[in-house]
């Protein structure tokens, strides 16, 4: 595809009103730098152009084909004149913006826009881009367009225009396929295209779909390689490189495997020399011996080597470097010391390796210095166009028989199944895999990301969402990486595939990462609310993770909460019933068959439960008091369940108190491993009931109507955006004082808007604050009351007096001017406030509070609860992640334990919950549109049958802590 577009040789424009000042050629917004994924899953680095790019642009242009140059410049342009090169590389990053896509230090695409103010179109800019022939078809055109649109919107532009040759319809398709609504006109040989760059719902949908496809492809490159190189392979069984190579071979990988252990990798071990880079991942000997590692700068010890025989590891031809391998390499598994990983990267770039798994330690796990080394590693990996798992990773595995990849250090991998697993900790990963194998829980794929410097759980969610071999997703999370993106993806994926997550907390994190996130981490209750919003099933421990996974992997979801318990022990049945009720199930019956129940009686009871329309799930407890051959009872159970497959219901058991999928309760899958219909057994009836309850909680979430996030009417985001931008300008003295920003206590230049400006900002989103005026004299107070209309209130403005339970900071229900003047004098003397507020009285109601705040784990969180110190002390608030759907907002209103007070408590009239729901959606939309809005506090909001009246609002604005998932798509 000829991804080329012409921009005319336009004169520099200026004089744009309400637009950031032009910048110097080196002074560009740093958040415009981004690593992005092409459609083939490869990484490309985007950044603004600078004058030093002149030689790169000349080289880039010289490599374009004649046709690409023709489509770009509307004529033959074999070379770029020096004047044009200087003009292209020297821009003001405001009226003229240019972005370059770079791979391995080489420019592979360029996009630019130029304002059309001189044509009487101050809101419009002409856009153009061109992609190197070798990289056309990778989706770089839409990516450049998306990021240029983001930069243009920041600079106040609202529309792009372009001139396209009529013989280049593919380019018009790029604009259309990107989700823009095009306006086209024809002028002989050219097509004039115009479109608004505002992020409409259709546009965001297209962007998200493109992101989903590219990230899934990126992970597919990792999990479905056609060839693997093991860098640091060793014949010494005590070395990590030996274990990796042995596991790949033993796993039966279907493609070629290439050991790499040449002296270029610090003396990687060969058959004759096992003292090199096959050491442990941290560079120390894998067997724990102390002492310095030898670094070989010449050939390894050769006294026993046949000079005619090439080196080998485990009988496989070995190579000195990746570059020496004659065949293409998709995946490189790296087990060399951290100090020489840079050399490996250079070799992999030359070879065109797509993905790396780095098991080496010595990065963020080793403190601040190691963290900085890890950041450089990620930068280099992405600059080279690759993805990285690790460092300090356990590895990756894919049980698809067509791949059969076990590139991990785990000695035991579960059989093939339909469960995908992601975790971070390597040591814990080994235990997890062993537990899964013992429980006969089959896995489709497994990724242990170690320090999770690049590939994260979000990437795996995107892959598993599209992977037909994965039905259940398990996550062991130490942090959420890009929280907004996690929430967005999880909401979509959970609609079709259950996600079960263990949120490990900071105990499992590296010390550096734990220290950085400790100050602002969520408590478990809030985390649970936010995960539930996305449909994620949260568990506390690894055993609970597997308890839940086995029922989801092998049994159908319950259609309702009605549960029958069948067993041969009244005590064990009672334990199951109590746990079931405590976790939201309705126990319709608990049937005790007695310890002497035979196979027929046992089978008949289960068959009756499967046939009963009043039963949605069954818990079976079979633990005989004496040792018996239970195979007959197992056959009876399986027969009864099979007979009820017309109306599938989940069945869980405590069968002989054994965990996992027993052979007698197994229905064979395609590969001989347990398949759907196998009945899981748990070590206790409580665990069986709890697992079934979690399955019902997830099924209930999935049954609820899908509520689309939509924009409420009567909003003006452009005016609000301009206002916030002006409010954040340091030259604006009346906005407020600089305050501390985030959990680590750093100053970020944020500002607290006063109540007047806060109310003004809310008004652009259709959120009225009860009318009030600021006054400084008795005369002003009296006049303001007359304008507002009696009755009114006079209120203090200082923080020490606002919101006091004794209401000493306010005088309410003032009926006339005399009362207002008296109240003004009293409050002025009492509080010393120079400015007071006169506010119209709102209808009497129940005080509530809405807040939005930043959280390092989940991004912007919105909370709702009743107003007052009592509710604050009890922590009685509901929480959700932004953005909110209407259904999310409805559930948030009902989330606090005190929420029944809003529904008409003891005969009182219920408040207008619809008004509260609308208010929450509007606040969510404001914060989602304007990530610079860091904190919002509406306290109190008086709720009554007449509506929801906001009395006081306070908003803090400041630089965005991270633009991840708040603008053009990029890697986190």
C-alpha cells in the first residue's frame, strides 16, 4: 500500500488565537514521545522531529520508491533540497508539528500537520505523512494520524484537511478506516478530504479495535514462535541455560531450536567448558558457589575439542552469536548476565528477532540502580522493534500441540487445557505450575513476566480475548500497570471469558516498586469494588484461585443462586450450606443420604437435582466413614450428571476430600487430559461451596444488561478544556496556590480552583451548583440575597469552618435582608473570613458526597457516600473506576451500607436516585475528558425527591501523572 500523502509547500502561519505559544525546535511536549505497536505486533518509536534529524530525513527520502515519492509530492522528487530539509526538521511544535517513526535509529515514517490560519481557517490544519516502502502495510499511517490528531487537539485545532491524488484511493481508505467521518470534494486529479479530529465514539471504537489486534498479534509472536534461540545455553546441568534448553527440547517444541553460547557472550558454556554465561540469572553460579565468574574474550578451552567439529549443546549445533544462525529467529530466550544483555540486543536487532524472554536478574530487583538499568533495557528493546518478557522472568509456555513450547525454568508443566495464566514472580510461578499440574488443571498458555518491564497482564488479556484455545484467564497481580487500560480491557473480556485474579499486594513486589507504590495503594475493599465493576473475580490466595478456576474450566455457569447440597454426612452438609449462604447462594435443600447410602441411591439423588427446574447448582459431599472403593459412586455421579446435560448445571464435590480432577470424575478431552464436564473435587465442603458461589457471582455480573458508556447531553468539553488549560498557566495569579500532588509528596504545579471557578467548570458539564455569590460587605450580602431570592444562607468560606457538624460556619433559612446582615456580621466576627458566601437555600434533603481522586493502582477513582464525619470514620463509601456507565453509576449509588436511607427509610420519601445517577455520569465524563482534573469534591449534595442539589464544589487541576490510556494509544 502506498501510504503517502501530499502537504503543499505552505508558508508559515501565525496569529492563532487562544492557542499555546510556538515553541523552539527542541522544546516539544515530552508526552508526545510514544512507543506504539504496528499491526504486525512490532514496536515502533514515535517522537517529534528535531533539527538533528536532517540527515535521517535525507536518507529516508532517498530509499523511497519513485511511486511513493510521486504520491507524496505529486511529482518526481528524487532528492530533497536543503531548504526543504531544514523546513521539515525545524518546526514550532504548535502551528507546524512533525512526528517521525523510528526503528533501530532509522526513520521509517514521517507525519506532519501545518495550520491553515492564513487561509482563513484557524481551526484547520493540513496533514500529510509518508511511510517507507518496506514498512507499508503495517498500519503506521493510521498511527501517525492518531498521534498527530492528539497533538493538534492540544494546540487548539479541530479539523484536518488533506490533498490526495485521485489515483491513490488507498489513502482515503486510511482516513475512513481510522474512524473519521470524511467530507470529500474532487478537483480534477486530486481529492480534497476534510474531517473533524474530535474523538467520537466511533473513532475510539476503531482505535481500541486496532490496539486490540496489534497487541494480540504482539503476544502471538511471543507464544507462537516458529523458531527459538537460547542465548546462554549450557551443557552444565547446574546452569540456567541448560535447564531452559532441556525444557524446550523435552516439551517437544515443533520448530527448530538454536543454542547460542559463544565467547561473545562472556564465555557461554560449551560441551568442553561449562563455566560461563550459563550461570544463574543474576550472574552468580547457578549451584550457589561463590567466586568470580570467568569472562572469556577468546576461544574457550580447546584442549579436548576437535577443531573440525562445531560446538554443540545437548547434541545440538551451537552458535557463537544469534547473528551466526542461518535461519530466521522469532523468539530469543536470554540467560546471560545483566551486564552483557546490551550486546545480545544488538545481535537480535541485526537478526530481526521479534520477542525476547529475559530470565536474567540484576535489574529492578536490585534497587534503584538496577531499576534505571531496566528502563534503559526497555528503551533499547523497543527501539529495536521487539517486545520483552522480563527481566527476571520464569519464562513462557504454550501447550498447543502445534507449538508445544516450554521456554520456562519450571520442571513441571501442566497438561494442555483451556486456562491461560499470567503471573510476575518467577519462584511463585514454579509453585503455581506444580499446583496446577497436581490438580489436573490444564493450561493453554502461561507467561511469567518477572519485573514486567514491557509485556504485562494487559497484553495477555488482549491475546486471550482473541484466543479460541483459552476459556478461563487467571492473573496473579502485584500491581495493575496501566490501570485505566486494565479496567477497559477487563470489562470487555469478562463478557465472554471469566477473569480470576489474586491481588498479591506489596509483599510480592520488588522493594523499589513496593516503596514507590506504598503511599497510595488501595485497600482490599476498594480494590474489590473496582475489580467487580470490571467483572473480575477477585480471590485472596493461590488455593482459592485454583478452587475457582477448576469449576469455571470444567463446569457450566449457574443460571441462578438456587443450590442443592447432597451428601452422606449431616455435619459436612451443614458446613457446605453455611458457606453457600454466606457467599450469596440460596440453599434450597440439604439432603443427607447417610453414611450407608449405596451407589443407586446416591446416583438417583443427583439425577433428581439435575432434573429439578428449581435447582441451579449442586454440591455433592461424599466422604465415607470407612475406606471403601468409591469408583462405583463416582460412576453413578457421572452418569447422573450426564443424564442432565439437556439443562446443564454446575456440580462441585468434596469426593474423598481429594483436591483436583479425580480420574474417576474425569471426562476425557481431545488430548486425553480432563475436558469440559469433568467434576472438580475440593478438600473441604466449604471450599466447594465457596467456588460455586464465585461462579454464580460472575454469572450474575454477566447476566446484567451491558451498559454502554455514553456522553450525557448538554456538555461543552472544548470550553472546559480551554478553561482548564488557562487555569494551569502559571501566569494566572487568582486560581490558587500550588499544592502537593501525589502520594510521594512531590510538587506538580497543581492548583485548587476556588468555588466560583469550580462551579463554572461544572456548568460546562451540565452540573449546576446552587446559586451563590461572594460578598465582602454587609451591603453586598444584602444585595446578593435580593438577587438570589429568599430564603438564603450565609456561609463561611475558610476550610476550618466549612462543613462543621455544629453548623457554626453557616446561618441557614434567612428570610429577609435584616437577617442576612445580622448573619454576615456574626460570621465575620466569628471566623475572620474576608469573603463570605450568600447562597440560595436548596430543598431539604439527605447530605451525600461525591469525590474523585487519583490512585496509583487504578487511576482516577470516583466515590460516593453519605456526607458527614460519622460516615467518613466508618469508611462507608462505594468506589468505581472511571469512566462510568449508567449501570455503574446506579450500582455506585447503592454501594454504601447506608444507601437504604436514600430509598425511603421508615416511611420517609425516597430521594431522586435518577438525578444522582446522572450527576455521577457527568462527573465521570468531565474527568475522563479532562485528565488534568486531578481531584473533585462535591460536599454536600442535598438529595431529595426533587433532585440532587450541589451546595459546595472544589476541584484541583494539575499536570497529568500519566497520559497512558487518556489519548492516542501507546504502550504503557
